[in-house]
C-alpha cells in the first residue's frame, strides 16, 4: 500500500485525514504543536478562554454532521468607526447601512452610484485599489475601504493584484434610504452578524471534535518538520524522526515548505519570494467588569489608531469569560519592513487607541492579558504572485506533494474553505492511488 503522510493538523489537515479515513485509506499525520487546530487553537487563562485569533463559524459544511460538537447560534451587532473628523460609528456592512451616514456623505454616495451606473465601464481594474473603487465608489473608498484595507494589509493597495480574492459588494441606491437594510453581512466580506460558535466556549472545540474522529495512534504531535527530501521521498523532523512517503500532504505555510526542501531549484526559491503577507499582533484581554459598547465586532478604518478590528468575544460567547466580566481582542497588522512595530509599542498604542475611541476607559479593570504574534496573517497577492504560485504547485505535485489549506494553497480562506481544501486534496490522492 502507498504511504500517505499528512503534515499540519489545522482544520485543513484534519479534514483531509478525516476524508482519507472515510474512504478507507491509511495515513500517518504529524503536527508541530501539542494540540491540533493551528489557527483555531484556544488558550485558557484565569477563567477566560481566548482564541488564538477571533474565530466564528460562518458556515457548517457536511463534515460537521460527523462531529460531536454542540454549536450555539449567535447574532451580534457589528460596528464601523468611520474615517470622519467626529467619531461616527455605524453598523456593518457599510453598504447596507448607508442611511446612517450624514446627509452630505449620502449625497456623495448617491452621485457615485449614478456615475457608476452611467459608466458601466468594462475596463478591467489594473490593481486592488482600482478594483475596490470600481465596486464601492470614491466616497465609501475614502470613508472605509482605503483606511481599513491599508491597515489590514500594510501594503500599498496599488501594488496588490486586482485578482486578489475578496468579497467587496457594491452599494445600492435603495440602501441610501434604509430600504432593504440588513444586518446579515459584514463590510469586508464575511456574513458575521449571524454565525455559530462552540457552546462550551473556545473555537478549539472544533479541531478537537475533528481529531476525535481519527485513530489516535495515527496522529503524532510535537513533530516539527525540518527537511523534505524529494529525491528520497523522505521527511525528517526536528526530533530526528524520519518517514518515507508516496503522497505527502502539507498545510504549513508555502514559504516554509519551499525553504524546507533539500536542493530546491533556484526558480522555485525565486517564485517563493513573490509570496507577500502581513503579520498580526493579537492582544487578548480579560476584564473584571463589563465593557460599555453593545457591539461584538468593530472595524476601524481611522488612521489615528493602529488596530483595524476589535472584537468582544464574550458578547457572543458567554462561556469565554466569567460572569460579570468581558473579554476583548484587538488585531494589528505589521511587517518588519513595511510597518515595523515592537511588542511594547503595539501594546501602548492599542491601549491609547481603545481609550480614544471610548472602548476601554482605563487599564485598571484588566485582570489578564495575552499578546502574541501570528507570523503569516493576511495573504497578499502582488502582480506576479499567481504565476509564481502556479510554478511552485506544479513542481510540488510532480514530486508527490500536495499543498492544502489557507497558507498551503496561499489563498484567503474561511475555516470551511480550508476544510474543503483538505477534502479536495484527499480526493486527489484517492484518484492517484486508484489510477495505479
Ligand atoms: C486572525 C484571523 C481570524 C480569522 N477568523 C476567521 C473566522 O472568524 N472565521 C473563519 O471561518 N475563518 C477565520 N480565519 C481563517 C481560518 O483561521 C483559516 O482559514 C483556517 O484556520 C486555516 O486552517 P489551515 O489548516 O489551512 O491552516 P493552519 O491552521 O495554519 O494549520 C497549519 C498547521 O501546520 C502546523 N505546522 C506549521 N509548521 C509546521 C512544521 N514545520 N511541522 C509540523 N507542523 C507544522 C501548524 O502548527 C498548524 O497546526 C481567520 C484567520 C485569521 C488569521
């Protein structure tokens, strides 16, 4: 029987392993951490449960039917702190709540919509900024998208390829007058006003439920992949464990995969240099009293604060904080060259910004704090990224290596998309093994 090795047990690697098992194929899986989950891990501190990054379940594909996992239906308010002189907060998505804008801005949006409808230009946008402008119009671009996307990506928007996957919807005339306003979609993509979350508290219940369906003897934790030898078809781990493969599934970040390959061709190393990203500082805070805002997810395009998103997880997941208290999560994107920030600087700036926006009055109520860095945060497509990706993936596939998941495929994905990517990879292996 051919040897199938799965490395990386985030939700994509777990979904791949579940599908291989369901189809009767044997595999061995390795993960560098002590627990499965990757980005969907959680930490428990002083009665608070903090997710590694704020995570909500926006859709539940069929795979969820096989899990022993209780989910809560959540509905929460989200808010946008607009880029105006006066602090102005309106619900997300902005396109669906245009009637909350002051009259002067509504008139400008009205004129943008008329212009767009009159032009109906078929010219393809040359970059991400032009793409957003063609969808949102100049006024919403200035009020929200320009500031938000610049802070989220920390990359010049004109240097980003227009084809970078995103979900920006155009505004419609009716929404200027509050007709057809809905609270079901977020301003920058996800349908985050209604979602699901593990009832017991902590997104890690999802990967834990997934791994519980797998044979434990096949899962090996604390195995850090340190070398891939494509000639010998062998992987080596930092603890010196070695294994041979016929098919290798990798969901670790693509730049790391390429750097671990022995004798990798120069063209492939050069292609990996086209993989741009921004890192994320994530500050989780536990407070001994409730916070005053009523919303749970706040988006901040304003340039006078560093963070682009603030989440109050205890507003949708009561089990994540002790009674009478709240938890807060703040995300700041950074990059060593494009936007360098030390841990000390980011902490100071976050607290100053939270005070300025009236989200947190003082630091006195903080009982616990956890700041950590996510190296691969947001994936960014430059103008050469797609071609570089095609080259790297073809090279890996020729050598029996399949990449899956958000950072393996190098594509923005929700958890459900990452799971589907794992399932699709399992099907490719099943097809390859039955061809023989
Ligand atoms: C801040 C943030 C918030 C998000 N919020 C949401 C949300 O609300 N809803 C949603 O649906 N999606 C959300 N996402 C997207 C979601 O997290 C991802 O799509 C999904 O978790 C990706 O899973 P994955 O398995 O592809 O990758 P990962 O979770 O990154 O899994 C990769 C695995 O590989 C392991 N690994 C890495 N290197 C090695 C090595 N050398 N050896 C062995 N193992 C290794 C890692 O430990 C990890 O377990 C969010 C993402 C971020 C960054």
